[in-house]
């Protein structure tokens, strides 16, 4: 049994989403904000991947398959973040970029 293209894409994208989450969130964003952002990106990615497969094959859009792919992508992303990227230079670089999601850190002393 060979895996379907959407399953492979969900796995590959799940590996990259923690870095994308780090790029789009501010360095001051809480871990809850980062988790919700990762969940949202996983859901959007899974819906778009399932939609592309639906348009390519002519089959009906499967909401259940899309939800299951979103869950798998999210779990993969969390595992990659805590297992491989936690504390690495790549993770710190992604977090240090100035994203647009999360609270701003204003300097009140100035």
C-alpha cells in the first residue's frame, strides 16, 4: 500500500510548520499563542491539501480526511518542535524574527 499524496504532504508540511510558526509569531508571544497558531496553520494546510487532491482527482471533498490530516500535521509539528528543534539555533532564529502574531513588547521606560 503506497501512501496518498495528501498524506505525504501532511507529513512533510508538519515538519516545516514549527519553523513557520516561529517566523509568523513575535518573540514575545506566549506558548499558548504559538500552539494555537500551529493548530491553525495545520488546519489550513490540511484543508488546502485535501482541496487540491479533490480538484485533481475529481472526488468529493472529505471533511473527515481533512480533519484527520490536520490532527496528524499538528501532532507531527508539536513532536518536531519539542523533539528536534527545541533549543537549536534554527528554532531560536525563527523565534527571533519579528512576526506579526502575539503581543507587542513595548518599552515603557523610554
